[in-house]
């Protein structure tokens, strides 16, 4: 059971996945000009997990997620809600850079997410999953249009899924999308608060009746 893992075991399991990613040859992206694979980075017990699309030029050079211009915007948005990068976990749908930043192919997405992303989610067990861009959104909101559902969370099994625009899309259209992205980002602390009140509501509902008569 993942719930019974100690924090040290959780981090060790995530580091094990990261080592697998760095040596991975499961899909053609491993030989398509990858410099470094990018497993993901952050707190192994993060309450909030961000899932982007795939490494770009800077990420491929450094082996770290969101370290280029999109990452700067992400840092700025995080600080707007009083959070730091080290408190969250940031990763991508595919862990190796697609050549010329082309879209990841369905086959690459299926292979990589089955091998790694779903295991990372299970280990981190975040309260809120934030998808960045349409490929990440499509994993949890099939057939949705990002222009229609961005900023609207869905709850499932006690976890919130929040679809947001990709920071690169915001950078291309700052005037329109930056204010929307900021408003959407402010939902993150709201969802964490809602998570806590849902927990206490369901704990109260689960409490045996005789316990309630004690008061
Ligand atoms: N864009 C992404 O989708 N992921 C990164 O890690 C960087 C840029
Ligand atoms: Fe492996 Fe994912 Fe990289 Fe493909 S993109 S080689 S599945 S780590």
C-alpha cells in the first residue's frame, strides 16, 4: 500500500523511477536527439503536482523540468499564490524532448505515461493535479477543449484535477491569456482548502453514530 510508505521510501521509489527514465529506451524519443531525459523534480510528498507536455531545449540540456522561459512564468505564478517550486512536484507527459519541439505522438504518450507518469502520481498521491496544456489535459479530460474548460476543476476519488493553459501558450498571447492564467492559478489554494473541508466532511459522515452521542 502506497499510504503505508514512509517519506523516505516514497522518495527512494521516485528516485528509482527517475533512474529508469534516464536510461529509458522504450520509445523512439530516446534516440531522437535527447541530451538528457527529464524525469521530474520537486517534493516527493507534494500536495500539488504539475504535469506539462514534454521537455524543451533548456530542459533537455539540464535534465530538469520547466527551466526555460515557460519555467520562469511558472515560478512567477507560483510565487503569486505564495508557493515555491520545492513544495510542488513538476513533471511532463513525455520525459524526452521531441525533436524540434514537435507534438508528442499518441504512441509515445501511451508508452511513457504507462511506464512512468502513472507510477509517479501513485507514489506522490497529490491532492491537486494541475495539467499544463492540452496533451496533459487530454490524459484526464478526454475530448475536452482547453479554451472551454481551463480553470474548472473536476474532483475524482478525493483529488482535484485542474486544467490550465500551457505557460508557453500564455507567453505567446500575454495580453489575453496572462490574466486568465492568473485567475486560474488562484484556484490552486482554493482547491487545497476545499480538499481539507471535504476530508473533515467525509470523516464526520463516516463516524459511527455512538461516537457522536458522546458530545
Ligand atoms: N514545456 C513543457 O511542457 N515542459 C517543460 O518541462 C518545459 C516546457
Ligand atoms: Fe522512455 Fe518516455 Fe523517453 Fe520515450 S519519452 S524514451 S518512454 S522516458
